[in-house]
C-alpha cells in the first residue's frame, strides 16, 4: 500500500505517460471505495455479533495465550515464565496424562456411538414409517437433550457398587465381574466413556438417518438384485451416501470427547488416582483450586490447539468431494 | 489459512503486553486487620440493627446450623444466610469465595495459603478483646499462620466451633461376635481382631476413599502415631524446616496399612465409597470398624444407641504413646467480610455460651473451644459421645494430638494423598512410593 | 422373503435392546427418587412405599423457585439477543456483499471448535474486572459470544440458500438494506430462526462450566449449574439427588418432545451445513 505514495520522484521523472498500470490502480482504488461503501451496511450488520464474539471469546482467548507465559496465582502480580509452563506440560505426567485420557475417550465418545448410530439408523430406515421407528428415533435422542450433569448423576448411581449395572450382572450370573465401576482403576475411564457413548448415540443415529434418507431406494433394490447381503449393501450403497453426515458425527463427538468436563466433574472428579483426569477438569483444578493460572492457561492453549489439530483434517476429509 | 495465521500473530502480540494482575494487588491485602479495633463504641457485638451474616458451611454437619439458629434466637436482629457444600467442594471454592464474594464466615479447608494470600481476616484483635488468648494455647495453635504460610505461630486466622478428635469406632454387637469385649491394647491385638472379623466373613474395616476424598489417610495417620512420634508429624504438617513425611517409622505405618489392604480387611469398593456411604453402611451393621472422628458421636448415639463404641488407635506396645488426629472445626472470617464484628461475636459466643457449648457437644460430638474450666453438659456415661470426650482428655494429657496430614498444604490432600492412596488400594503404588511422592509434591507446593 | 423377515426381526430386537439401554437410566433415576431420603437403595428395586414427597423436598432443598427464575432470566438474556445479532450477521455474510467476507467467515468458523475450557480462566478475571462475577450477566454475556460462531454460521447457511432474485426484486422496489432484511427475509426465515432458538435454549439451560466458574450462588446460575451445586450439597442423599435431577432435566425433555420435529430437522441441517 504505502509504496504507491513514496515513489513520487522516480515515477515523475520517467518519460512514460500515465500508462495502463496507473489507470488500473486508480480504478482498483475506486472499486475498493465503492465496495466499502456498498459493503458498509453489511459490515454494520455483522458488527454486533463480531463485537460479542470479540470481547467475550477472542479477547479471553488472547488472554489465555498471554497468561500461559506467566506464573501467576491470580492475586499478586504475575511473573514472566517464558515457555516454562509448556515445558512442564510436555514433561509432567500429571499434565500429559489428562491429554492421553481425553484421546482415549475418543473411542467411547466417538467411535462406539458412531458404530451404534449407524446400525440403529440402518435398522430404522428399513422400518420406514412404522411406529417403532418413530418412537425409537425419539427415545434414542433423549440423552442428547438433558444436561450432561444429569447424565453424570444417573450413571454414577447405575455404576455404583449397589447400582443397577451390578444388579443385572448378578442376575445373569456374572457375579465375579461386579465392581465399583467408577472407583476401579481398570474400569473408571471406560465407565466414564460409557456415559459419553450413551449420550452421543442418539445424535449419531439421527445424523446417519438424515444421510440415508437421501439415498435413492432403487439403489438398494439394485444391490439386492445383485445378491448383496446387508453388509455388502451397507458398504457399497449406504456408506458412500452418508459420508458427509458421518464426518459431521465424528467431528462433533470427537470434540465432545476432548472437551469433556461435566460428566467427569460429576461422576469421578478425575479419580481414582488420576485415571479419569481430562484436560478440562485439570484446567479447572489448576486455575481455581491450585491457582496456577499460567499452567492452567498453557494447558488450555494446548487443548484448543489439540482440538484444531484433530478436527481440521477430519473436516477436510468430509468436505473434499461431497461439496464439489 | 492466512487469516488464521494473522490471528495467531495478534494473539502473540497481546501476550507480550503487561503481566496480568499487576494493577489490583494492593487493596486486597491491606484492607482488613484493623476493623476490630476501630469499632466506634469499643464494644464488639452484632449491634442492634438488622444484620445478615453470610455463611458457607459443610453439608452433613448440622452443628453450625443448630448454633446459628440458637444465636438468632438470642440475637433477634441477626439472620444467618447459610450455604452448604460438601467439604471437597468447599476446598475447591475457598480461594474464590473469599476473594470475590461477600461471605462473612466460612468453614475453612487447609488455610496457610489462604492466610498468606491475605484472604482471611487476622482475628488477633478479637482474640485480645474477647480474651481468647487466655485459653490453653494449644487450642489456637493450629489456626495461627506466619507470613511464610507456616502454621503453629503468627496471627490467628481462624477459630474453631469445637475441636474434634479421631480414632476407631466399632460396632459393639459385631465386636462381640469376633470375641472383642474390650478395645485392643496393642496394634497386634487390633490386627488379630481384624483377622478374626475377616475369618467370620464380616467386613473388618470400611473406609471412604472415593472421589476427591482419600479417607485412608485416617488409618494411615493413626498407624503413623502408633509407630512414631506425633510431634514429628505435626512439624511436617506445620511446614517446619526440614520436616519429612518419608521417615522409617512412617514407612512402617504405610506398610502396615498396605498389609491391611492386601489381607482384604477393607471393603472391596473403598475407592468408590464416599464418606456418607461409609457411615450409612456402618450404621446398618455392614462393617466392624471404621476410622472417623468424634463429630459422628452425636449421630451414632441417635442412630445406633448403645451399639457404637470408640477407642483410640492402640500403640505398638501396651501403655505406649497414644496419638490422635485432632483439629479444631475451623471457621474463618473473610478479609472482605461485611460483618466481621458480628462473625467474631458469634465465634466467641460458641465457645462461651452454655447453650452453645451444649449444642457443640451434643450435636457436634466434640469438645467445645474455650477456657479449660468452662461449663460442660452432663452426658450419659455409656454414650459414645462420653467415650470420645474421655479419649480426647487422655490424648491431651499424653500430648498426643496431631493435626491432619491432609492439612499440610492447600492441595496436598486432593493432589497427593488422595490419588496416591487410591493407587495403593489398587496395587499401583507401594508404601515407599506413596511417601516419596507425597514428600516431593509437598516440597514443590511449599516452594522449596 | 424369509431372510428379509429374519433381518427385520433381528433389527427390531436390536433396536428394542438399544432403546432399553437408553431408557433404563431414566427409569432407575425415577425409581431411586421414590426411595426414603437418606438411604442407599439397591439398584433397580422398588421402594416399599413411594416417597413422592421427595420431589417436594428436593424442590424446597434446591430452592427450585429461585433457580427457575434465574434460569429464565439467563435464557431471556441470551436467546433473543443471540438470535437477533446472529441473524443480522448471518444475513450479511450469506446474502450481502461484505468486505473481508472470507476473513470474517474464517474467524467465525474457527470458533466452532473452540472448547469453552480454552477461555474460561481469563473469562473469570475479565468478569471480575467488570464487577460482574456472581451475577447472571457473567453467564449471559460470554454465552452470547460463545454461541456466535454456531449461530452465525447457521443463519448464514440459511441465507446463502435464499435466492438472490428475491432481494433484487425488493431492491427494484426501492427497499433499503434494512427493509430488505426485516420485511422480506426475516419472515421467510422463521423456521431457521425457531430451530436456532430451541437449540440455544437447551444449550443455555444445560450450560455447566460457565455457571460453576463465574457464579458462586446456585440461585443465580443456569439449571445445569444449579444441579451441580445441588449435587455438591445433597450428593450424599441419593434419593433426594435423583429427585432434584429429575426436576431439573424434565423441562428439557418437555421442550424436546413438544418441538421435536423442528428440533430434529434443525439439528440435521445445522450440523451438515455448519
């Protein structure tokens, strides 16, 4: 931009008349002014949303990055810590563990419900407009609308030593396997995962169903005529059609695994030991309990970046050919 | 993508500007201190105008609410607005509540950081005005914090509603069933009873150890007192120079505890049991012994009258040093309190008023604070309340009181003891590793 | 035909099993809520006597009246404002020529993945600076901001699909941008707006993290946040806790069942486009 003003000397001394380039530049500038003027109402309309987003999301986001380079207890003046907080993040098992746990939760929060969602959707689609199909669509979605806190409370009770899960297991003769699911090192994380899976199945099912209803029924008939079984039929007809929805389901559920907080806060508080500690909860503890604001912020930055790293490639995958 | 990069640069640019928290430091730390002495009339009281005292207390301990109700009826202009949470929640919320809300009086978790961060009101002016400094000094010791965050000396930052003491409660019927007619005199005898209970198919011991509350710290500390010197544990809890939890005698205690775990003396699911569940099961007769404190005495006298007994953790050899974890039920006044005088008046009243002392004993189960010769309510000799009060006197005579090892720093309980003890139950931590880890966390937390 | 029939039956049975697994936790919660307060009922056992009174007890213990009021204040503060400004922005980004459109779009899109935990710490200090801690505004203001990426993208996706001819025709008639928006587009966007409103309502109701961090007093929180506090206080009284949980989650079920059709349609559209 600034070059167009500073080169006066040479420009004037040159013999060439106002050439096409000059003309073009002026035109461009005029176009820009026009664009701004016609664009002004649009900008004004975006402004309030942008203002809220800027002040209450982008500003704290920037502050998170800022805090992460300091050592601060939230009360006295902070001291510059450079990358210390990040170094500790990568070397301290207490901080690395939660990240690994969150990654492991992806299996339960995302993979399991997606699989169940696909199966449920395939069954429901076949039933067409039957009553059972309609009811099951509603029922399976219920866990999605209630507060996660409530889901956590329900399941904590179900998974307790005297809870329904152990009760059922005793009835079917699995006495030997009953345990306090959320209090056992080997089962606490999967048990928390079950809660997440329970919550997410409905969403996945609904997304898959939406994708499947777009498929031309004649394709299924054709597949059947070719002698395809339900599995072949699913792989060759259904799956390609629901790719986009599948991608969305995976993205949403993966994010829900990485940012899990409510369920764990209620059911295990990260324990036993730190076997169910996740980044969200660790950030909360560090910031408001141990008052290591800098360390909490570094973990928050890491979590934000982690979500982006995991989600961006998934996003590209789902969009590449379906959008063209 | 380009805009994302630009955004990132913007964030970094912001990160480089002035450090957070710089501008608001002074006002928070200097405000309190003098309010007690500046009361116009010189008399500290709740005055005569309508006052609402904001209180934040622990769920499951009705003693505060009972005391508050009695105080309200004696002082009609005072109303208590009580909010309750479980102790673990209070622990997490404490710094924020004290810094950013108008709570006058609250149940305190470990307080050294709260005090050194200037969040608590220095109660010394009140102690002087009310004559608390004439009481046996050991009562207030645990609530004094010096400028380095060490407890034991320095300004007074909290006050007790009473001081509680811990030990072993047992179910009398079940104890008879395993042949225990009187409390064990040595640790060996106690071990034998535990084994006998296991042989009978009973659950010998139950203890809460789930969630954020590692209750195995109770038996661990009791064992530490059997094997070692209670005063060494105190100096560790008070953050005295060079104090170490990782000693030979403590290791022996941790190994003994691990032995109990390995022998299957504890209920299988202790890592999932919370405090209330432990109590509910004990009252239902599901376990022979539990480790807890005299704050349950009143409750047990109502829920299982005549069927609950108490003894102090036995020493290694008969007649040896007795130790017990004993701590005031600490309540602090916020440095930002709107009604500090009234809060302090309440705390003084709790220790001196006869009705209040009766409530402290009958509902609270523990010995009230106050002068040594102060009023004590009459008690039924056979009640477990009477037993715990008597045991408390014994411990005091023996100089066996210790502060709770979970009170050494603000986060030692949640961050170290609890997860490490849960690990040990699951066989994922050794006694050696337990003490080593806790000691290194401790050093890190006190900044050495 | 035989194989198809068998498939159908296997399908039905599978579906019923999955439904049972979904429903059982609700049933367990309900049954447990009817046991005597203060007990630890064993699993799915029916109580000897139904303690319907627990719901009343929980209602009083949680001070549910005040909680409802607070939740509605927060809903009223968040949903209309968020809808209005997101619709404006979505309209502009989806239908008008806005300078830096691409950049603005990307800025909002990036926000879609942002975990709330990523900004919660500074948000606390920011609210403290504003003196808003412990007020409903401490939840309302950030929540509007946090909903913007989704809400703007949602409305943008809707407006992108509105035919340009419509606007051109209105322009020929001399309509200003505002008139175009208010008279032509908003009436045509009712379904999209209604769906967004339902989603935002539920998300606000269920918001937990902001509530527990920014507001101490449960009576000034969202419903989910209040439930957290209720658990913090009554977590040891299982029947009461279950009764309280039911009271707090029931409104979400009602909203869902009543608006089910819009809701499901909305979620599908939004998820795929957004």
